[in-house]
C-alpha cells in the first residue's frame, strides 16, 4: 500500500491506518457517508514571521477520520474526491469551517490572523465560487482579508479564465496564494497578470537548500522575483533551524513547517495561540 499512499505520507499516517485500504469504489462510498456523518476536521499549521516571530497566518489542512480506516491523508482522498465531484461539498465544508473557526478565535480576543484554505481545480472553476464565499463571509461576519485561497499553478492553465476568476475573488477582499510554487509551469506573464498576494515556495526547494547551492539560488531568486512583483513569500516545509535562518536572511516573509509546528487540531492550535500571544 505504500505505493498508493505515496512515500512521504506513508510513514506519517501508517500508524493509525489499518491493513486493508479499500478500492476506489468503496472509498468513494465511504467518502459520501463521511460528508453526512461529519468525519472531517481541519488541522491548522501556523506560518511564522521570521523577523518578529509572531504568527503571520495559518493554513487549514483537512483530515478524514473513519472508524474502520483510521486517519486518511488528504493525499489519498482529495484526488478521488476531485474525480467524483465530492470535492465540491467537501470544499464548501472546509470554507465554512475555516471561517467559522477564525471568527470564533477572533471573538475570543486573539489577535486576528489570516487562515488559508486549499482550493481544488473543480472548486476553482465552479461558477458559484464567489457567491458561496460571499455567503460564508457574511454568515460569520468575517473580515475577508482574514481568508486566503490557495490555488496551484496547474489550476491556472487556462490563464484568461483563471485571471478573471482571481480578479473576481479579489473584489470580495480575500487574499490569494499560489501554492507549491516552482513545481508547475506558471509563465511569468501569468504571474504578472494574476492578482496574487503570496507565493508559497514548494517544500522540495526548501528541503535541499542547505546542501544544494542551486536550490538556494532558486529560492533566493523566487523571493526577489516575488518582491519585485509586489507579492510576499511563504516557505513550505521548513524543518530545520538552518533553513529558517537562511530564509530569514534572504527576506522570506513567512515560514511554515515542522521546525515551528506540525498541523494541529483546533483545540491544540488554540493552546499554541495562547502560548504565542
Ligand atoms: P499543501 O497545501 O502543499 O500543504 C502542505 C503539506 O505539507 C501538508 O500536508 C502539511 O502537513 C505538510 N507539511 C507541513 N510542514 C511540513 C514539513 O515541515 N515537512 C513536510 N515534509 N511536510 C510538511 P497534508 O496536510 O498531508 O496535505 C497534503 C495536500 O493535500 C496539501 O498540500 C493540499 O494540496 C491537499 N489538501 C489539504 N487540505 C485540503 C483541503 O481542505 N482541500 C483541498 N482541496 N486540498 C487539501
Ligand atoms: Mg496549501
Ligand atoms: Mg504546498
Ligand atoms: Mg503540496
């Protein structure tokens, strides 16, 4: 099963996973039930401003916990949810829950910060995406600047359509991040055209940065490019002190990774907030 789950996720999730992973058809029907039975939750991973060490923002990451299967990684079920269309109701739940949670923390008196959610391809191209977002923001009376939507380069393949959608999203006041930057094929022309607030530098570049001079150069160049185009940068997968210090020295705006904190369930994230404010 290691092959199906993907090498990087395997170690992390295997402990809580039972031996038999069902085939896609069964998984899809379990996924359908999961929506009705509320088996999803959001974990939150902080992003840190390396200058002040304050919380810069947080990324919401979905988790699925099924009684029989245990904890199932998004790497395993998001592609299937995308294929089957189930990602649409799941994505709407993510949107709602992230906004609800953020508002709850703000109401408790914590200093407001932005929460980002990951959009899937199908969600991004849903014609009522903007309307749905507006409804959720209104429902919770959330200041839209505290919500960020993460898209990937491959979702923006149809550059003209993507540009229109992104501009419509910006009009309602949410922020946009380009996730896994550097692994896809963004043209510089798109970067210039799209209203992007954050480039998230893919973790593959961060991983080898301290041993590979090319990766160091790539990361510094991405940061300079972003700043020249008036965007900010977030490094993903920061695992060591050296990586954090190097990224700080080359003016990366925010750092996210196990070095600071793993993704945490809401309850534990609140403890983290209490300790860090
Ligand atoms: P992503 O958006 O690029 O999220 C970052 C992934 O890196 C997360 O994996 C996170 O747990 C992991 N990570 C964070 N820090 C480190 C680190 O220091 N080292 C390493 N090796 N990994 C780190 P996760 O939570 O398993 O999510 C995987 C992917 O699933 C996400 O990649 C995203 O593409 C997708 N995903 C997660 N939640 C959602 C969601 O609500 N909706 C959609 N459509 N996709 C989601
Ligand atoms: Mg992401
Ligand atoms: Mg990413
Ligand atoms: Mg990724």
